[in-house]
C-alpha cells in the first residue's frame, strides 16, 4: 500500500498504513546497517586470520633455520672433537640440562658467536 490517502479510508486507517510503512522503512534501514557491520566484522576476522597465518609461516621458517643452524653447530663441534669423548659427553650432558626451547638455544648460540 502507498501513503496516498484514498477517499474511503478513515483517518485511523491512514494513520495505521503510515505507521506500517514507517516501520517497514526503519526495519529496512536497520537490516542494511546490520549487513554492513556483519561484513566489516567478517573482513576484520579475515585480516586477522591472514596475519596469524603469515606469522605462523614466518615462525616455521625461523624454526627450520634454527634447526639447520643447530645441526651445523653440532657437526662443527664433532669435527673439532676429533674423537675426544669428553667433549661429546659434555655436549650430551649440556643438551640434557637445556629446556626444550629454541629461544634458549638461540641465545646460547648468539653468546658463543659473540666470543
């Protein structure tokens, strides 16, 4: 129905029709606002997920680099050892005492490099 009054409509009927149309317009506007906010939330979540995924990839690369560095350093120690069992046993003892954290390993490697 439209807001145009018809000759046979009473004032109450015209008022009711106008109120329904107003309610419909407000509901349409509220629905549009909701859809916009929903889309913004989805975009923010997608951005956050991509950032987290990128961070995971960077951390995995860092892990691979540190593991490679660790293997290289172990091989270097074994080469320098030249059969000296005391150094090998000291290395194993040191490894057993270390926490399973790459940060501690990285810090100790950096300290050794600084010497």
